[in-house]
C-alpha cells in the first residue's frame, strides 16, 4: 500500500501543558516549548506516519476555555467546529487536572472524536499523587492515554488511539454535563425552536451558548448567518427574522435564570470536573510542601526577591557580553580569512574591481561582520533566557514587577518582553504575544526598541571602553538606566495618548518550577530564535551592506567628498548640530539601520577612512584622537536609542498590522533619543566639558 | 404705494409684537418645565431624598403611605404631603386606593441610582480619603445628587467594583440587581449564646454610628450574644463584654456568621475561602470563571508579590496571580475550619 490514508488531528489544551512537546515528539520538527502560558498562538502543523496512515497534526493555540473571549479561543473553537479535523487531541496537565477538565468538557460538547493525552505524568508522581487512568477514561467516556512528552513515553499508544478513533465505526459517548433543571429545560426549548427552523446540527451546543450570551453565537443569530457553526447548507436558508425570534426568546430565558446564567453554566461544568477529579486523583502529600512552594518563598520574598532578580538579570547580561568576546573574535578572523581567500580567487580569475568590491567587500564582509558580532551573544543570551524560562523563573519576574509596571499603566508581562528585547528587539516583539490584553501588547511592542539589545551593547561597548576606559562599567550602567527609564516614560505617555479609557489587568498562571530539559532549551534557542533572527538579519543585512558599499564607492575613483556617502554627510551635517552630532555620525547611523552591529565599520566609511566595512582598528584610533568624551557620550546616547533596526520594524508590522504603530515605534525612540542627547550635549557644553 | 401706507406699518408691528409675545411665553413655559431638572436645585434634592426614603420603604413592605414616609423623614405630615406631590409630579410615585403609595419603574430606577451613588461615594471617602465611618454619610448625601452616571461608573471601576459600602450595605449593580441577604436587627435575631456577624449599621444617625464604631461594632465583625436582661443586651467581641441598649440594637443588622461574602482581595495571606459570586461581567468575568473562580470553588491565598500586589492564589490545583482589584470582583466566604 503506497496510498496512505490521511487523518487530520487538531491539538487543543491549556497553555503550558506540554502540547508543543507532544507535537515535537510526534512530528520530529520541534517547536517552541515554554514554561509560561500562552506561547503558541500561530497555527503550527506537522506530519508523522504510523502504520498506513499519514497523520497531520495541527497545533491549536493554548486556551483555558472555548468561550470565544479572546482571539486564541476563537481560533481554537472555530477550528474544532469547522469539521476539518478528524480527531481532536486534547492534551491535559495531570498536575492540574480539575482546571484542565473545564476545557476537555467543552471539547467533548462539540465533538465526540476526542483523545485525551494525560501529560506530565512524571511530575504528578513527583508531587506524590496518583491518577486512576482507567477510571478517568470511564468517567469522561473518551480514551485517555498517560504520557510523558519530554521522554517520549506513551506517544505510540497515543498515535494508535488517534487512528482507532478516526477509523472506528462505533461512536464514543462522552459524558454530558448536567447544567441543572432550569438551564437544561431552557436549552431544550431553544433546541426545539431551532429544529422547527430546520437547524439540526449542534442544537444543544448552540442553545447553551445562547443562554450563556456567547458573543460570536449571538452575533451569528443577529446577522442571520450560522455558517460558522453548522456545515449543513440548509441552515443558510433560515431567515434573519426567525433567528432573531429565537435570540429574543433566548435572551428572555437567560434573564430569568438566577442568579446568572453564565456563572451557572460554568459552575455546573466545573462541578462535574470537581467530581471526576475527586473520583480519580489521590493526593498523598499536601501542596504546601512542594519544592515550588519553598523556592517561591525566597524568589518572591519581600526583600530577597530584589537582589535575586537583579543579580540574575545582571549575570545573564554580563555572561552574554563577556562570553561573546572570544567566539566573536574567532569568527571575525575566520571570516576575514574567507574574504581574503575569495578575494584572491576573484583576482586570479581577473574579475573586474567593482565585482570584487561588491561581492567581497560588500556582501561577504558585511554579512560576515553582522554574523560574527551578533551570533555568539545571541546564542548565549537566549540559552540563558530559555533556561530561566524552562525552570519557571521568568513568570515570577512578571509577578514581582507587575505593581511597578502598573504605575506606568502597563503590567508584569511587559517586563518579560523588555527582558527578551535585551537579547534582541525582534524576539522581544514576537514575545509580546504572551500578553493577552491588546493594549498592553501594543505598548510592549512599541516600547521594545527602547531596550538596548545585544547588538547595540556589543558594538557600543567597543566605543565605551575606548573613551571611558576604567569607567566603562559605570557608563554601561548609565545607559541601562536611561533605557529602562525611557521604556517606562514611553509606556506612560503612550497610555495617556492612546489608551486612556481601556482597562488594564493582570491574570497569570504561575507554573511549578521544573527541571530544565537541556535538549529542548538548546534546540529552541538555535532553531527558533537564533536561526530565525539570524536568517532574517542576513536577508536584510546582505543587500544593505551591498548598497552601502556601492554608495561609498560610486562614482568610481572619485574623491571621498564626491561619493554618494560624502554628499550624504554634507547634507546631514546641519541636522546634528544641536545634538553634538556630525554629518558623518548621522550617515553612519543611517547605515546601521539594517543591523546596529556595524556601527564602527560604518563610521570608518563615513569618515572616509576606508571604502569597506572590513576592519575597525584604524577607525578606533582615529576616533580616539578626534572625538571628545562629550562627543562620544552624545553619539552613544543617540545610538543606543534612536531607531529600531529594519528587522524590528518588519516584526512590528507582522505583529500589529497597523501603520500607526509602526510610525509610533519609529517616532517614540527618535523623539526620546533626540531629547536625551540634546540634554546631554547642551548640559555638557554648559558644564564646560 | 403700499410700503408707506399706515396699514402696512401697523400690521407689521402687530406681527412682531405677537411674535415677541409668543416666544416670551414659550421661554417662560420652558423655564418652568426645566426647573426640576436642574440637579443642584434645593427642591430637587429634597425630592430625591424623599425618593430614597420611599425606596427603602418600598424594599421593606408592599404597602406604604405618606405617614410611613413622614416617620422616616422625621418631618410633619403637611411637609411630607408636599413631597409626595412632588414625587408624583416627577412620575416617581403613584397614588393608589386608600392613599397607599407605590413607586413607578422610573422612581425605582432613580432610587436605586441614588442609593448606589451614596454607597459608592462612602466607599470612596473611606478607602481613598481615609475619612471615618461616621463622617462620610452627610458628605455622600450631598454628592449623590450631583454625580453623573458616567462619573459613577468610573468611580466604580477605580474602586475595583466594590460589593459593600463601609457600613456593610450592599452596593447594587447599575441594573439594580441586589443580593438579598437574610438580615435582621440584633434585637430581633437574639438568641443567647449564638454567634452573629454584623452585616450593616443603620447609617442615618451619625452620632449613634460613631459610638457603635468606637465600641468595635463594625460591619464584618463577629459578635457573641451573651445574655439579655430587660433592655440591656450584652455582647462579646474578642473576649470583651459590651452592654448595649435594646433600642441601639435595633440599628445593628446581623446575619448568622459567617454568611457575609467579602471581596477575595481582602483576605489575609494563608486563609482559605469559598467563592460565592463573581462580579464585573464581560470578558473579565468570563476569564475568571474559566480560570476556576466559580461559585463553590475553594481558594487559598498563597502570597503577595514583593510590592503587595498582585496576589497569588491557589484554585483548582493551579497557582494564579491576580491584581487585588481583579481579585475584589470575586466574592468569597472565608473558611475557618480545616
């Protein structure tokens, strides 16, 4: 048999239950597995083969519910309703079974082709509890497979169970929630109404949603289009008036349910979950004695939390900056050798000078400089960050700092985005997805360019050390403080300008501490963060450095003042005056827009010292003689904050899809950088520096 | 020519005179009609105060008349009758057979609004301005007439949708839903040896209120009923005996302890509680429900963040961090026994 049968499986589950781990383990292509809620928002797909079946896995966003209150919930619910998946694989966290069953019971209400993967079985054992899987299976009425995703246990059973559910003739009868006499009766009334109109599909479910005042379903009734809930074409013929009549009736019935229909429905569902939980789980040790409790007592301590949080952030940054030096130098010399080899090869082939220049000095050298400067710190930073995240430390930072962020109108998760932005603004912008609140998410995205990323720190550090020598550490700290202050200020201002009316809020699960899974940490770092960011950086950096080379060398053989760069310098010169910035500096800053790392070579080019981005030693000597410390400090201040790099702008567009926010993410840093630089420079002049 | 004839001028002046008279009369009439809706007007305030009293009456008994109202307001029958007429003028009340009165829907609505405004404002004064319980009543009595419904909603949001005013009286939702608690005055509920929780104090008599608060008889406090000798009732709070007059006890309302739901955010660290209701509505309410904060769920308060907010709770086997303001939308009953 070469023709394999295809089974489509939708994976649903709460955030942070190891859904992605199961997805990776089954499909082989690994995916981001985080230790904080709400990570997977995009739809990820993967294929694996078992027996004669090709199984197509679709990873749905992690949700606590299918209530259609957030984008994630709507995405997950619509997919389950769509009829596309043959089976729904519901991944359940065994350590918080009761809460997880709330989602399970909502899924089984929609479809009976459900397989439950009871994940994190190792952790529940460590916690000292037992789950009777057989009893759970019987209670739920759908197959339950215990798994330990990170060790690959239970996965083949899972695949078999999926196949048997997809192909089985006889149907499973999942347990039905008893919503109480009133609700049941009202739901039945509405069902009858709908049947009379010729709607037979998902009657019960739709009736319950009407009683619950589900925004999507109510809207569908208002507009007279049930297409997103029923596949049967006939339902499209039902008139708007008839549907509105049903809706009106539902509204009346809902109001007569006391005290509150919505609360009552969720309460009843949780009641069943509670019952099942107590039937199948045996808790052998009270929760207060878990190690998570003991660690949290210190990590979230009133006093100790501060030095611990600060220390960890400083250590991560320090390791990143220090540790990256050696591999960066090695890479740089390696690439230098590569450039030399290709240059001599091209010379031997009698290639014309412009081709050699464009290819070697533009493309190879430019791109390699970016890689050499960016790659090592990124790998170190993201490994450290992911490790912290895997352990579960990162959510605690959000918990500790929420009150602080509330003062400027944001919330704790914003600090996580900012932290990630220290590694790379692009990753920071992508991380903003963990924030459910749209307002806070936008603010986190727009303010993330104000965080000084590794690229800027690494490149700036060379100049800091050159000009401030012994005080380099102090100056670095000053820039850190300026950056944090800028983020807080921008958050406050943005809140006042755009979001005065919108309420904030902070609801976050604090997952238990877990031993990190090194393999996953490293894989995630390399493939999903470093790989993505680097490939994007190279895609943008390569043509940019190529163009910069052209600008610096055309027209051919002209003196520096007459090249495109020379002219640009002259044009920009007056603009920088009040900030103590020269035309050379501004042009160099323009050149660094593709990647901030190339600031020093860019300066070399704009000062007319050389025509390529290759070597930076000569320029450093030159700068040390021609710049005062005030000039250097002004330049660095502006450089640290002025504009996001092109890749960040692109990521901002991807995440917000609004020109308004792109404009803000350019405008805010530019204004803040100009202001601070102006104050620094003019203040310095006044002090007579 | 017609333009210069006398006829023309007299007709024209007559026309203008008529026009002026007409507009003047119209303006005058409108002014007269407008008068009551100027919210700062003294008459209007009196009318609203009367409405409030009438609303309390309406909540207590089905049938009431102007005599009941005059008793509550403490003014003469004549004055009360005038007020009743105003209430009817405003279409807030209707007269029925035998002089019985009853509130119209509009009257009930306005009455609810006033009481809600009063209680929210008291809550604001106590929690934000640090005023004492006995000071706030008169201040709230003034503000309740002036505050607009938008301002009120903003205040409600700022205070975190409180369920209780500082006197322990329930703050209803804007749509008027109130939770009815079985409450009785202390003297009615007397049963020697039993424990009761103070639900609310009658806040109409501030000197008495100040005295009760000074004695430690505040809403939310549990009291033990020791004995009753003639007109003196003896209570015990935290090993302290307090004798009070029966007439005073009429102004203290109690319920069997513990029945008073309190906002989750006010629970001390380490305590456990059971959810009774989730307020707030909308997405927030739904999210809280889905996180496991459903009526009947057991919650333990684990810890506060280093800066005092947010607070970590354990619910349904998971740890969830909530801001105090969000937690306050969850009403709970504290569980004392293990």
